[in-house]
């Protein structure tokens, strides 16, 4: 039998997989997109008209609600630092795309961040990745996190891991905590 944290982590994982599939239907080269994750049962109580569009797969099931007004510009981390979710939002997910080079090419990347970004973006062996980082408030007050990712050159494989993009996961989790300056 799963512990409560394991159940909540599974619900988070299902929620971010749903987000990745939803975002993926629009293809590649998309801006960062932000979603609130709300308990499906509570959403249906408030919006019963959604009953035909949502299914409750379990007591911890989450539904995603895109935040259409999220436009982070060029500094995603700064934009996330300005967000605070009210207690009615159980969690959140962020979809973003990044380009990277394999480890054998990392030594060629310039140290200057702007030059590095340009170098990677223009490199013929560049790989494009869509990552969805998610976080959810656990019932014990902690914040649980998880990630999924898809590489454009291998679209049939969905990568799953708790710490694939640690800085992004931490930034997403931070939006769920009552932090000085963002409440």
C-alpha cells in the first residue's frame, strides 16, 4: 500500500504528464507555460459544467488550469519568484523548452552566459528538450516535486525524474510557499 506522500507524488506525476501531453499537442518552439494544479473533485464542485471534460481518477486527482496571463519574458526564474499561489491551489506545473548539448560537447561551450546560449542555439548537434516541472503541497505541509521531459529527437520517450532540473523544480516549489515578498 502506498504512503500518503507516494499517493500525492503519483497524483502530481499524473498531473504533469497531462500538462506535457497537452502542451505537446501544440508542437515545439513554445514559450514557457504555467498551470495551476487543483484537486479535480474541488474543481468540479465549483465548476459542475466541466463534468464531461474531467474525470476523477482518485481522491488525489489533479486537474491543470493554464494561466494565460503568464508571460515571463527572458528571465523565467525572476518571473517565478513573483508568483504566489493561494491555499486553494494544490500545486503548479511549468512547461518550458531548452536546448542543450551532450556531455562530450560541454567543454566547447563558452563561459559567458550570452555567448553560451548563442553557441548552443546555433550548434548543429543541439538537442531540444521540453521539461515540465511540478510541485504540490503535501497534506503534512511539505512541498513534493517531480519532472517529466521529452527530447524532440526522441518524441516517443517520456523521461521522468524528481531532480532532472533542480533549479527549475526549486523555483516552481518556491511559488507554493509563503515567502516574504511574494505573498
